[in-house]
């Protein structure tokens, strides 16, 4: 029986769950990006639990909406309220804005000018609040309390230990930024971390035992490969925090922690395989009669360059250089397409059918900024992958063969043509790990890439 119920999702051996994205305008109030609720191990259990869970989700969304509309919503939004470490950092920034020294050591004498200024400002902050019977302000907001402490204590104020939540928020601000897909992944991963550890832990208190507990919790109902990916996120977040928070002596207990021993894990080479030439030809034939022209152009360019799907679907018209002595495309970062890393920025020659496809796509784009307007947007590569995937699966049933298998095929063709490893890396945008890969000009690299592709495609 096929289920077509909104927000109902099957998760392999983990069973069924209710998964619903929270509207953007409510996410800051909710403190998360999705509503995730287990529904049971079987389809029958899921359908039985669904009505009640769906009603609860609707009620929760209404409550978040009411909180957001409330003039005091900031006080009620506990999930996104500042942490003690954030309050401490903010108060020090406020001191600098007031031309006061965050490292002030206290008054030198009873007429110390800075001491008097600090007391006056602290009194002004406290005047906003009512007093108790002993003359002390009550109901002081956390940020005002932190500022008063910073004003009166100076360097005697002890910096709170940053926590996992502080590390996550810093990584979200400085690394993830507005990438919605990575935001959701970060929230999902750290919800698992919190579920495993039970509370928001200080980074300095984390032990290897804690890391293993997180790993084991993640492995409950999930593939080892997925857990390894989640652990990579946790490692990156904690390493970033240790460096940026200057946590001398703090180590990352998630380093070198694996979901499964290497000898038992699925080898990387077995996760995807290259297409055979016959398979690639069969898919090309199917696209001609079943796919829209822009999808055909994307496939043909992928097939003739070995590029990643996002690198082609996100091309701008300005990235296509057809009048150059060596026609090519430029793969680089822009607002509507992220590239994997710095070394992925490169010029890729267009040869044979890939060149013809680029010419046709360039003409079809007209005055558009993007070469493929349907897919040249955030998450456009995912849409292109889903569209191409249907045609791939119609011709090749092996799940290890996907659109990305074209890239593996190009790698094999480069190898079989006797192309050197360094020239393969120039074509595919791989890092060799060598200092020398940063040397040399674009003109020479483009020529080497042209020679390499001509050899590969001639075979």
C-alpha cells in the first residue's frame, strides 16, 4: 500500500516518523528547524498515531506564532535566549563601545575617574527596574545583569565556560551562515548529541566516554556511514570552538572516533561505481526522448567534463567562454551555487559533444543570468539530481550507479588514457595535498586540462 500522507516519512529500519519543516518566521521562536516525532516501527502503527501527532504539531505551531506576536516574546523564547557565555561576550563588547577597559582591575583610589563612571552607568542600567524592600533591583534582564557585573567587576568577572550550544551557535554564525540545508543538518546532529548527553555540556568537561555515548546513540537505527558524517559535523564544530574561543588545553574527544572499524565499514570505492560506456550511452539515448532540453544539456556537459552536478547546474552565462581559444567553463563560488572547496575553483575545457551542448544551452539562455534558469538557484542541484536520477534508474537498476557515476567514469577514462595524477586533479578539481598545486597560471592549467580530456575522450 502506498502512503501519501503529509509529513509522514519512512526511515528504513528506524521505522516511521512525523517530519515537518517549521516556517522560517517561527524558527527563531521554536529554536529548531523541524518537528520530528517517532510514529512507530510499522506502517500500521504510524497511521494510527498520525492524527494525534499531527494535531499536536498544529497546536505547537499556533503557540509559537502567539509567542512571536507577543511584545514579550524575547523573554519567552528560552531556546534562543543568550547563553551565559554569550552574555559575557556581549557585555565586554558593550564596555568597549563605552570606551571602557574590559580588563579593568578595580579602582586605584577613592577618586578613580573610571570607577566613578562605571558606577554611574551601572546605576543608570539598574534604574529601569523596581526595587525590593532592601533597595535592590528585581527582575533584571540577563543582558543588563551581565553588563552591570562587567562594569563593577572588570577583570575579576570570571568568564563562563563555553558549552556545546555556544560551539554550535558560533559555527552556525561563522561557517554555516544562511545555508539552509546545512542549518537543518546542524540542528539535527546536535539534537542527537543533546539527547545522548542529556544536557548542554561544557566543552572543557567532555570526555572520550561522552563521545562514545553520542556515537552509540546515533547508531541506533542509522547506518554507520550516516553516523560517520554526523560525527564529522560534531568534530568540525568543536574544533572551531576550541580555536576561536582560545580554549588552551581543551581537546576534542570526537577526534578519530568512527561509527564502525575501517575493516568492517563499507569501502568508499564500493559506495558508488562508474557507469560503463554502454550504460552512459543508454541513459543519453533515453534523455533525448524523455527529458527537457536543459536537462539533456546538463547531462552532456557532465559526461564530457567530469564536473560535479552542482558545478554545471549552477553555471552562470558569464561562466561560459565559447570565444576563448580553448572554449571552457569557469567553476567558481557565487551566491546561487556553492563549490566543494577552494581547489574546486577551476577552468574546465569543453570538447566535442560537451562543447556543442554548452553552445546550445548558451543560446537557449538568452538574456538570463543563469545558464540553466530552472536549476541555477539554491537547492537547484538537488532538483536536477532528482530529475536525472529517474532516467538513470530507468536504465541502470544498480543503486551504486547514480548521476555522480559520470564523474567516476571520467576518472577511470583519465587513468586508462595514461593521464598523470596531477593533471587528473586539475580536470576534476581534486586536491593532491601538495604545496605545488597552488603554483602555476590559469592559462597553463587550462592547456593541461584540454590535453588530458582529449586523451580521455579519444579512448
